[in-house]
């Protein structure tokens, strides 16, 4: 549901919103120039049409056909997600994201060039490891913890190797080793007696912190996807992850610089500030550890306020705009010498 999120959005003076339809018997319908959000037949929110940026729908919710038509006419994406927040499909895209054949050709040729592929991979891996180092150093300073400082220095050793590597497989390996050392620091950042942690795990996550990370990364995937569409890039063609036709590789490539500095930072803050508690999670043999419905609503509200609030850590921008600005700059650099593609 979006009720609290909508209240927070208005309180913060924010002009755009993301509509979440994840609860059972939740419906979005159109009435005049507004979208009405209802649950069990009762109105929860009334939203001006031009303030809706995207809609995220779970299988238990409903969007009426007139509302779908109106969303598509306005270039608003509808994302369909499963119970863990993972993207299953997408309907519509930003009106400004119409891809030209020429842009797609240049993107393909750039990513296919071995030298450029190595350069781009090196830069993405460097940025990801930089984010890990920055986060660990920040907590080492605030907690006055020498072991955290030591682990930050250990991760930094892999960062130095990245700068001199010209092999994509080696770069992938360095990223993996740096991440393992980085996640070793987590029990020093939060209360490890209250929150179980035995390293990063997923598919499915086995404990609450890993469940929050996986849920957060699913939200980040949609953020980056929208940024890529807005920058008129082709999500199917990447350079770091495999272009095997089974996933939109560029989305996963460009998520990497933001995992630590946006999602990990947000999750660790939420855990340390008592935003969530271990009892907010349930366990399933197949699905693993999951947030309760109430906890998911709490995450959405917490996440949306955070993503739309300006912060010095993001060059004075809100995290959402920082991500989009970075992706726009990435696209501009890609097509800088190809004016015919713009």
C-alpha cells in the first residue's frame, strides 16, 4: 500500500510518486484526472495523474483497464513483481526513451569492442569497490572500530589490483573477492547477537539482513531500469554481465556502483536505527527469509522518503536523482562522438 508513503511524500514537499500495489484486494482505478488507490473497496489515496512516475504491481492487486490505458498514454511504466520484489515483467516505458536504431548500433559496437569493454568493466568494478571502502571507512570512523578500518584497507588492496588489470575475468574475480571481504565486516556494523549473519546469501536469503539486501536490490533494479530508459539506452546490451538474451544485461551492469552507496547504506541504517526487528520476518523452506506484509509496507515508506530526500553523500541530490544523473552522464559519454545517434 502507499498510504503512509503518500503522506510522507506530501510532508516532504515531493512532487512525484511511485505507486505500490502489493497488498491483497488493492486496486488502482481512474476517476477524472486522478488515480484512486483503494483497498477492500475503501479509498486510501487520490493522486493527480501527472504526479505518478511508475507503478509496481504484485499478483494480488488490480489495475483497471482504463487506468492502464491512461498510464501507458502518459509513458508511465508498470512493473510486475513477485512476492520477493523481483521483476517479472514490464509494461510501457517513458515516452522520451524511444530508441533509435543508430543509438542501439553504436551501443552494441562500443560494448563489443574488447578494449572499451575492459575499460568500462574496470570502471564499474572500481566504482563498486570504492563504494565498499567508503561505507566501511564511514562506520570505522563513527564506531571507532579498528577492525572495520582494517577490513576497509583489505578491500582497498583489491581496488589497487583493479587499476592495473586488463582482463575481464580477472576483474570479475577481484570484484568477487573484494565483496567477500566487505561482507565480513557486517557483524561489526550491526548487533550480531540480534541479527544473524553468516555472510551474503540469496536465492533464497536465509536471514533477515540478507532478506533486506535482496529486497532492496530488487528496488534498485527498477530504479536503474527507469534511469536507463530515460537516458535512451538499450537495456539488453551490456558489457560486464553476459549478453545471453535471458536478462537485460545493462541494468545489472549499471546497478553495481549503487549497491553499497544506496541500498547497503539504507539497509544498515534501518537495522541500526530499529526501523526493522527480527520478528518482522518469516521463514519458508522454499522462499527463505521474507519480510512480513506490514514490514514491506514499512520498507516502502522508509525507502521512498530516503530516495527523494537530498543528501550530501549524493552530491547534494536525492539518491533517485543521483542515480539518474549518473546514468545520463554515462549515456552522454557513450554517444559524445556520435552526434547522429542523439
